[in-house]
C-alpha cells in the first residue's frame, strides 16, 4: 500500500492503492453512466496491465514536467509561485 503523499502507478501484485486502480474505477463509472455493463471481475490482468502502463506514463510525465506544475497564489503582490515535487514510490 502506498503513502498518502506519494503517487504510485501500480503493479499486478500491488494494485489496490494505485493510480491504476483509480483509473479502473473511473472507467467502470463511465461505462455505467453510459448504460454499458460494468467491468467483469474475472480475467482482469490484461486490462489492469493497460491501466498500470497509463498510470506510470502519467506519473513519469509529471516528474519530467514538474516545473509546469505551479500555483500562483491569489492576492500575492510578489507574484510568488509554489512548485510541486512529484513524489513516487
């Protein structure tokens, strides 16, 4: 299981607390919203490998582009920004 302050793409052996699991849950919700059947519980390995790859790619991209992840604070006359550190495990 991952820490609350770290991003984790996932693995087949450690799927539950991962970005890939969140992607799977979001995909299932979109299917249901559009009148499609829920994802089958059986044979999920291939689907989960795809979601793991997507999650790892997103995290990798965020790490490479950390300078793009900034927040400008409102009512901040100095125009200071906050930079994010993308922590992973």
